[in-house]
């Protein structure tokens, strides 16, 4: 079985996207703390203590999510496209192997967000009756080729079935 890795630029796009999300979450925390908690409850020692711990947890989680997890995720992500199925292998703590029979594919979508556009990668969404599965961070040209290949396999299956 031949599995492929996703594009290394996935790490960069995940880091940028997650850093932006972390900044937004921390900003909301600071605003709530500054405009709601401090004026009403900051004279209570326990509230100050809990808000400081919460701030520390948010910062630590943001650092791990933005700068550590992307490298670990990238190392675990593999995919394989075979005659009759697509296999996705992912997960850091809980490892998942998803097998999608090609005969069950209902729709294919290629998506490219603004950060992905900068790095010339895209994601392939594989839609089945059971849900949507994503192969992230594929070079744009390769995503188009995979999509065309899958369309041909699906059409051949419909003609033979």
C-alpha cells in the first residue's frame, strides 16, 4: 500500500490560522477581564487568582496549539488513493484510520482558504452519505489531478455497476 504525506506547507498554514484564532480568543479574554471582571469582582482574591490561572491556561494552550501540534499533526497525516477506496490516517493522541469506499463518494470539492492560497495548497473534501472527509494541504495541481482521477474511477464504477 502506497501512502502519501500532505504538503509541508500545511504546518505553516495551521500555525498562521491557529495563531490568529488564539489572538482572537485571548483578546476576548482580556476585554471580558478588563471591562467585566476587574470593575466588579477584582477585590475578591480568589477571582483574581482564577483569572490569572485562566489567562495562563489560554496562553499555554495557544502556544501548544499554534506551534507544537502542527508539527505533530503533519507527521501523522497520511493518505492513500487506491482503485476501490481512499484511506486517511491521522491523529496525534488518538490515531484514526478512515476507509472511504470510492463507490460511496457522492461529491468532491476542492477548497482553498486565503492562507492556503498564499502557499499554493488546497484541501479536497470527500462527501459521502456518512459525512465529509478532508485531505488537507495538497498542492493545487495535485488536488486537481486527484479530483479528476477520482471522478474517472467513480464514472467507470457507475458504468460497470
